[in-house]
């Protein structure tokens, strides 16, 4: 079994805890489904949020989905002029037999503009 990394991002419409839970939950669910992953396949997840998001920790959404024994961490993205606002990104480390070329990175909604080269 190899260690792989899966990227993803979603842009929130507004900075509200319930909305963040919903959108980050949808992102994480899509990452899991598109890569045929279960919670046991997760090694760790790193979440980042743009500096304009203050309502909650993105990792809280993962805990609400039942991902309770996987190390999670949250950090703030760089405050770059002109960057897409209200974005949560994730980098999940997983165990998978899939080759790197078959890992499905997930960019939902307007966040697809961040990585047109790999957005699904």
C-alpha cells in the first residue's frame, strides 16, 4: 500500500459555521467517494482557510462526518492580493494502491478555477 496525497478546495458563499460545515463536508465526502476511500484509508488531513474565514475550524466538519481518529490540522492561507476569497483547501494523506495518475483531486464550484489542470 502506498501513501498518496489528495488535494481539494471549495469556495464558501459566506463565513458562517453551518455553511462551512456543509461545504467542507461536501468537499470531504466528494474526495472520499471519488477515490473510493473509507476512514481507515486516511492517514491525516491538513485544512487551510483564507484569512477572511473566521466562523469555525474546517476540521470540525470532518469530525461531524465521523472522522474522529484521524489527525487533522487547520492553518491559514497566505493573504495574497487578488486571491480567491472564502476558500477552504485540504490536503489528505491516504493509503491507496492507486497510482498517482488515478488519484482524483476535487475542486468544487468556483474553486475549480484554482487548479484547472487537475480539477474534476
